[in-house]
């Protein structure tokens, strides 16, 4: 996806909220958008999502976008499961696949027992989990997270951290806004800051950590076949004896990598998992 010379203001004589924004995000990138309150971070994500149109410039997005808004409207006439099913259908999933993915994400967020509860009767935190689930089940090429962690309990925040890493590792483009400067630290591929003048600039802080723990995952690949799909964290592969392979990946990506290996096709057998400290 790409933004070229994008500007946004409301009304012909209104103040420019964003101006001259150029941004290109490739598949597999995980990008932080930072800035003070009111500088246009949410507006930027809504432009990428296609919810709003730019006042100047152009937004080019290949494929659909899944979006978690800053505020989720809970007063919708659905229960949690029915709402997720409908969103899945909008994204082109079959009813069976949408139902399966809805159940999977409700379970991962620990709210499977609330599947039949109307959204209007859910707590704010549970509603936020549904808001996040509706974006994640789509498996869209572009994932947009606008303060999506706000209101989540620590366990759910960890699930969302992992899901964002999984999505970028699988080739999705992920843009996120969050008030916690440590959110996904060491995993982001770039960080930008929206200034009070509406311009978007590279953030001064480094987006990717230069050192840290590595995980080694040794697996046996049936018949020496290829590993399943694009692997989270872009691990380094080392052939071992027979059909075994060692995958070395940043520790922050290891959970997503293991989940992908164990649920992908063809299935692989995990032989060993070990931690190694190494400068990156």
C-alpha cells in the first residue's frame, strides 16, 4: 500500500490535519504510527482503510483492509458470534469458514462462552476483544490497529501482540497506533511520527532492536518437503541430518512461528526448542 502526497482537511477552509504524507508499506512490514493526541494518527488509518477520502494526493491499496477503530460501537443488533459471522461474510469467507474463524478467535481471546451474548450486554473489555477479533478473522492483506490494545487485559494484549506478528510474518502489511512506546518493540520494521503540522516523518527512535534472544526450533519435515507457507519472523534455515531443519528466529516471533508450523500444511514434527542469546 502507498500514500503519495496525501492531505486531509474537513471543509474547504479547514485546518490541514495531514499534509504531504508519503508512505509506502510492503507486505510483511509492521509499522508504528506515533504522534501527540489530535495530530491525525487515526485519520491516517481511516484513509488507508478507505473509510475517508483524502483531500489531496492518493491512496493505493492492493487488496482489502481489516480495521480496528479507536472506538467500537457496541450497540449493534447482534450477538458476538453473529456479528463475527457477518463480518467474515463481508470479507468473502464462506459461512462455514467464517464460523470456524470466529470460534477460533473467540477462543483465543478467552470469550468463547460469550459467543451468544448480545454486544450491548458485553463489558467494555469483552467488546474490545470482539472488535479485534472481527479484524483478525478476515486475514486481510492490510491490518490497521488504532489503539486496539486499549481496554484489553494483559492476556488479551499478549494475544494481539502475537497476532500482529503472525500477520506480518505471513506477508500482511500491519500499521498500528498505540500509546505504549514499548508496544511490539523489536518487531517493528519502521516507525513514523505525525507532527503538529500534519507531516509524517520517520521517528527518531530505532524501530527494530539490534540485539536480543534468539530461539532455535528444530523440526522434521516429512519426506524432505517444503515448510508450510511464509514463516513468521523470516527465520534462518539450516539443514540438519536427514529431513530435519533448524529454524533460528527472534524470540518474540517464536510463538507465532510454532503456531504456524503446527497448524500449517504439511504438518511438521517439532524435535526441539531452545533459547540462545546472540547479538542481532
